[in-house]
């Protein structure tokens, strides 16, 4: 049984040598970059894990067009088997947030399975939260890529048309916090008094105070007339 740290979450993204035609089984392709960020109580702690990895194989042209990582850049980088324990210890017992879990989690499961190190599937020791699933529920029928969500939430897209695991993880962190921020709730006390609960603050909240604009005298008079009309028509 897994014992999750409820307040701790990790944002994860990977880049690979390519994707198999099956879309589910990654028996040939390898992870070449992994980026993971830590958030606790909805705040980025500054802790992260980032590796470029030597896949010991070529990189497909289509994959290179997406992330721009060449095999020459990876020759002197560690292999997955050399850093897997750090990755495992960073993500275990925490909720893992990814965008399209079928891709990222399947790749990681495959990499772990090739080591025969006793690490079971990720879902056995951590809970996976797929932001693509969340986005499809919030915006059915619309594009829900990270780029589309950045435009929708007016988030600065820092990757400039080139994917990268650490950069995408930072973008995904912002998207996740925006998508899961709660709106103002109205609760009622025993005296039927309304109590306003402010929305959850995140690392992108502004400290600027809001400007309060009061109604003018003419606006107040028009409001009274409107309320009288409503009362008269409702009798």
C-alpha cells in the first residue's frame, strides 16, 4: 500500500527518441530528457530533477524536430540505469502530474522494467494526475495541448516552439495551478450570514490591492427604480 504525501506533488515531463506506431508500447524508443519539479501546498519549492540521458540508439527525425536534441549532445550523458534511483526517490509517495499520462508514464514504466530492479508500475506507488483529462472535462471539444492552454489562461509560453522536458514541466506547473484554482465559495453560518472564502492563492497570485469603484448618486437612483419595478411585476 502506498502512503502518499497529500501536500506534495511533482510535475513531470519527458522527451524521447521517438514514439512507436502502436502509441502504447515503447519497446524500441528511450527517454533522452526528464524534468521534474516539486510543489508543496500549491507552491513551487525550488527543488527539481533534470537529466539529459544517453539512449544508446538513434533519434528519429520527427522527434528531433519537436525537441531539437541531437544524439551528439547525449554521448557523454548518463544512462537511465545510472540515475533511476534518484528519479524513483523523487517521485515516490507523491502525486505525479503529467500532460498525457499514456505517453510519459508508459515510457517510465518501460524504462524501469528493463532494469529488473523490482520497481513495479508507477501507479502502484504513486497517484497519477493527467492534466489532459482535466482539460478535456473543462473544455470539451477544444484543443487542449499545452500551447492551447497557455493561450486560454494567458500564460507566457517560454518554450518558443521547441519542446524541452524542464521547460514543459514549468509551463505545466502553471497550467495545473490555474486549472485547479478554486473560485470564491459562499457559505452560510447559523445566523444565515454570508461568509466569503477567498480563492486559494498560488505562486502566481498578485499582491496588488483591487481598486474599489462606488456607485454614483444617479446610479443608485436608477437601481432603486429598477428594484421597485421588479417588486411590482413579481406580485
